[in-house]
C-alpha cells in the first residue's frame, strides 16, 4: 500500500500455454490500466506472468483478476475487495485492503 493509493500485483509461474489476462473493477474492464509481463522460461517452456495495477483515489471497490487458459478451458478468478478509510492518520490516507497481497497462481 502507498500513501497515495494501492499497488496490486498478481503473479503466476509454471503454466502452459501462454494465458490471457483481464482485470475488472465493479464489472468494468480496466485491463488497459494495468501492466503485464508474460515470459517463457527457456529451460522448461513454461510461462511466468506478472500483472499489476496502481490504484489512486481508492474507494470501496471490488476488483476481479481473471487468468484465462483457452486451450484447456480454464478460468482462474481472484476477487479482491478494497476498503477506504476516509479519516486521515498523521497526515497520511489510511487504506484497508482485504485480499490485497501478492496472489500466487499456478496454472498447470
């Protein structure tokens, strides 16, 4: 968490084939506001994924991260709930975040 918002990071490694990713906020697609890196491990041929978003002006929000593996028909969804505490604590905004941690996903 930052004083001016929240950084959310989702990582996955050891998956195959290369997935597609989507971020939703309150059911609206915000994928274009994220940064995503998908790399193929040259030794194993498996994919490593990192995707993150920086949210400023955090309010009570519901986010969904979706990792899609079309050839296998898999969708892995992670729901993230953000809660904002409007009170100021020693000059800094206070945010509470449930589910705001590094999510480790393994797609087999």
